[in-house]
C-alpha cells in the first residue's frame, strides 16, 4: 500500500468510527425513550401512542379482564389473560354487542357520525389518557368514565369522550367498555343456582367493578394516584355510578363520584331478582334453550334479535325487558335509594346534576344532595342549561306541526363540554361555548383533585344544602 494513501484511509476510518458511535448513541436514546413508554401492568407489557394533544399519551384497548366468552358468558369477569412481548395499545377494543344507533336518528347525528363501532362479546377493554406515563411517583388524580346508553348501547371511546383535555389539566382519564343488554344484565334461575344461590345478573356492574380494581392496582404505572380515584358517568353510566357507590364492595376504592343525568333519588329503581329471573327464563324458554350449555351456545350476535322476538311475542317492549341493574343480593343487597336513606352509600364527596331539558327531573339530584348533608357530607348540584347552537332535527306531530326532536339542553348535551371536545362536534360552536367548556373542565378536574370544584378564576359553586339551595347554572355568559 502506498504511504501517501495511509492518512486518507486513516481519516475515513475515523469518520466511520464517529458515525458508528453516533448511530449507537442514537439507538440507545431511542431505546431509552421506547423503554420509558413501556409499562408493566396486569397481564404484561404495554406501550401507548401520542394522543391528539401534544404531551399526552393514550393507551387504547387495554384488557382488564379475560374475554367473557364461552364458559365465561354470564359469569363475573375473570382475571386478565397474560400476553407475550409488548402490546402496542394503538387500537380501541371492541364495544359490547349492542343494537347500535340507527343511521339518521338524533343521537346518530349528534355522536355517531363515524358509524357504529366494532362490537364483540369479547369487550372488556379500557383506555387511558395520561400526561405522565411511567412516572410512578407523579400521583396524578384519576377519573374513571362509565358511559351511558340505557344499559343497551354505548362504548368508552365515543367521539365525545377523548381524554386529552382532561390530561392537559393534570388528570388521568380512564374510559371503559362493559357488557350491555342481555349479555350484561340478564338474570336467570339457572345462573343463580350456578352462582351458589347468590343471585345473577349485574354482569355489567361486575365489569365496572373489575375495571375500578384494575385501575387501583395498575394506575401508578401511568402516573396516577391509586388513592385518588373519581368515578363519573352519565345517564345509565350515572345510574351505574349510583350502583357502585351503593355497593359495599367499593369501600376503599373510590374517593369521589360525579353523577350526571341519572335521576338521583326517587326516580330510577332496580328490578328485584325474582322478576329479572322471570324475564331471562322467559326468553330462553321461548327459544327452547333450557340448559346453561344451550344458552351459552347461542351465538352472541343473535341474542339481541332473540330478545326482540320474545318481546314481540310476549307483548312487551324491548325496553320493558329491563336489562338493567338487579337487586341480586350480592353486588346490590338493597335498592340504591334504600342504601342512601340509610347512609350506607360511600361516604365521599359528590357532584350530581342534570340538563334543563333532561329525561329526568332535577328534584332527584337535590334530594340526593340533602341526604348527603344530613350525613355530614358535601354534594354539589348543577343544571346544564345551554341550548346548543345549530339546527336540530325535527319531527312532525299528528296535528301537522313540525317541532325539534330534542329541544333545548337535551339529555347528553353536556358531554361535549365536560370532555372539552367541542371541536369534534358538528355544531357551529361559539366562543361562549368554549368558555363554558373550559369552566366545566376546571370544575370537574378540580373536584377530582380535591373533592371541591372551586378554583381560581371560577364562579363560586357552593354545596347544595337545606339552608342554601344552590344549583350551579352551567350556561354561556
């Protein structure tokens, strides 16, 4: 080799060495960054993906229990099945099998314009939005959202339920799917017998409870405080919250609760076990299925149609079948109203409220608050009054008049505001709507942090008491 070329070769070798070192450093940095986002939870390792807002990570479709299929149909949720490797949580888990929303209906236009979700009997998944993944000492407050839908519809990743805005306020949001309809709330004498005579039904409530326990056990991995968990829900989700706080199983798990448009006291009851069992038995006797083996062999996607045929044959409305919480003697040992009047609900702070044009009157919320005062606790009552902008769908009355289908502050209208997702809504929102949403987000997240919705820059929201019947009016200014 010519001596004149040695310096050139040496220079190339040095450059190559530097490039290799830089590549190694880059790989190490990427690896460290990757490892920081890999969390270990019950079942295995998971990794999230960037959410819609910068600085927020979302973990989609985390299993919190085993698939409730086969022998697990109509049983309490079973422990999570382990997986190998890192589960990339970039896809929503399936919703429970449900009728879904009919295209062209009011709620289709409002919340379901992306279409009905993927549905499956294998539906026990949850989603987590966090600004501090992996920071186990961050101790951020946690909010668990239980969706509504009449116990027969809905899912935890509806378009309005994005958790980015709450995460930006320093709160971790968890949304869940749970079993619905006949899969989630059917009681039957054979199922009661299989459960050692301890009742049946309420599988959807057991799912919610399993999710709450999962959060308690695993949320520190996401930066959350397992001792500061707020559950909240709307409509059937709010009724679910009432059931959860009325069950002694949740003592020590929940620190606060928000009940939205769920009636409160004196409006919605739970079905006695015997009556619920009669419905379940009637459905499967009608189908000719008289053993649990036969019942569990019925394809899950045909169960709603079966219930519909039975309702028609028996002259009962599908809603009248009553797939909703049951006083089963185990999860619920008494009606939730009885539990509250006796002071046996969880001794925690509450927010409870309604919309001005709700399905349920506001008196039930006020009664709930007064019972809390008698028991030495605080409850804050609200009335969401904003008549959302935009042209509502109409219907024609028998006399020929054309009127709005859901006028005013309709049932569920507050959801866009609570989650700060107004930009996802089709309606022509105004600046006042964004201000109202910011105000509500602050109230809700302050409450999750401290048990008091008040904070700097907000109108004072006093608890509802016999002396001061304060109802916070949530409307644009």
